[in-house]
C-alpha cells in the first residue's frame, strides 16, 4: 500500500486558463489521518460512464477500476438538496502539446439536483491528457457561488491529483467536508475540512492550495455534511 503527499503544480486557474500555479501545503494535518471510515464499503456506485458500466463499491481496500482514468463523485449527506454540474477544461495543460490543444470532452455538462442521501457521478472520465475536470456544487440551481471538486490525471506519470476549492465561492464552508482518492487497491491521501475551515487559512487550510497527488488511480470522492464514524448513505 503506497501513497504520496506530493503537491502538484496545477490549480483552479490552471484548470480554467491552462496557466500554472503552485500550491503550497499550509495544513498537512488535514491529510495526516485515515478517514476511510467515512468512505465505507458496500456502496453501490452505478456509473453513467459508458453503456452498462457498473462502478464497484467505494472501498479503500479495493473496488474501482484503475485503468488510468478517474471518475468524480459527490455524496450529499446534507439535510437539503445540492446542485451539481461538471465542467471539463477546453484546453489541455500538457506542456508536450501545442498551445490551446483541445480537450476531447471539454464543456459544461447538465446540472443535476442531488437530494439528501443521494450522490452525483460524473458523466465522463478524466484520462491522462491533463484536461482538468471541475465538479461545481451549489446550494441553488446554477448559482455562480459554487464550491468545487477539482481533479486531473498527469499525462507523464499517470498519477491523479485532486483538491477542494473555494476560489469561486464557499457555500459549504459551514459544514463538514471530506475528499479522497479511492483507487482499486491501496490508499490515497484523504482531505478533511472541519466547519469553518478554508483553503488559505495558515492554520486550518483544507481546500486549495492543499492538493494531494496519488501514484494510484481510481476515483475522486467528496462527501458534504459528513459525520465522522458514520457510513456514507
């Protein structure tokens, strides 16, 4: 079981404009604990990616396919609906590609209402083309003030990176948040955000620029309004 706390040189601005930014880990303690109890096994993850594709249960010990592709998931444990949509960057950030090389699946995908106890599953995979995927989460339909789950797959190493971001809004800053990379085998870093904690706080930072990278590939799973010690719905 191998994992890395390496920090990638990409971020929110990188996703949107293909320019680089350098994240700095301000609160390594947010990734220092094992939060696997939040991502319990036995959770049915019916994927929308490809006809008949069936994602396995969330399990740190095994479950998701690791074919160098990443799917994103957001579990709603809040007592109210959330509104979720995926955006894929228009251009790759791969330095080996000519400037403004198109990402094959770029664009905005339909918004979905995710009711309490339900989950959002991304409609397309992130693959090793360094095309950033951003899951935007709001408390209202199509509101600009969104919290973001960001992830991509490095074109050189095949590693995946992921982070939470309040760069475009912090509508969930008052609730408990978790984020994890969930590979088929092994463990990736977990991110824990206590209510009131935010990315650039020098003591309690937990979202961007805190950005783990994992040598293993699987899925990126966020939990909103999570409660330690309880299983995901």
